[in-house]
C-alpha cells in the first residue's frame, strides 16, 4: 500500500472539491490529481487546472485572485489551493493554449496526456526540487514513468517540438538516481526490473 505524502484529511477534502469543480466548470486537469488518475499512486493536496478565457469569467464568484508575477489565478477553499492556468495568459513550459492538443479522458475528467503531464511535472520539479513540494514532484515523475504506459516516442516528439531536449537527459538522470522504491509501492526487485525496462524503452 502506498505511503501517502499528504494527510488523508487534506487529500479527501481536495478530491471532494475537485469533484464539485467538475460539475460546474470545463477544464483540463494537470498536476498531482491528473497523475493520480493515471497511476493510482500518490493523492494530491492542491488542484491544478487549465481553462479558457471564457471559462475564467465563471470563476469570478469564487473569490478569484490574480497573480501577475506567476501569470496564473488562484482560489483558496479551506486549506486547499486551486491554481488556474489560463490560455494566452499563463506561462508554463508548454504554451497553455497548446496543451489542449494533448489530452485524454479518464475518470470523468479531461486531463493532459501522460507524455505532456510528464513534461509539465518535470518543469515543476526543476523549479522547486529542493522543497517539500519538489519531493512530491519527483515521486510524481517516477510514478508516471513506472505506471502510466507513457509512449516515449511521443514524449521525445513533444520535447523536440518545443526545444526541450535537456528534459530527456534530466529524466534519465532522475530515473538512474532514484532510490525511494517504497514510495512507488515496490520492493527492491520489482523496482530494479521496472527501472531497467524503462531505461531500455527510453534509449
């Protein structure tokens, strides 16, 4: 059984809020909850979504806060933060308005494809690798790689399209150096077998 990163009370509250958001708004789910839907490993605390400019207008009743420095909007519900990335305004490593070209449907949600999520999560990890959230990012990256059936050819194609070649070598380095197999609910032997299989698929 996976050892959760955040407290169960927080993740259950976050999941409940996410379910309510799904009933009211149209969005693309990214971040930790999207990775959870793909891998069924670590649950998330915060919620990360992408919306259109038109859909943003519906959020006006949610005590919406604009963060010009980080080019995103935010809503706080109890202890749960909702980060809202808007087409043609927000800045992610991939243009926000182009992420909609890489989505899948799962669990009643529209979410970024595994390949796109991997790149977005790698970007998050690069920005905060030496923090608590960065540690969660690292485990999320590894969960995606090990449990979401990523098409590495598609992954490489996206990297090439957006001039992100360094992300490939970053990923190889992370996989080779990762040792917290218990965080992936694996024993040492299972971890080694999966790790070798992934490295062969990547190279």
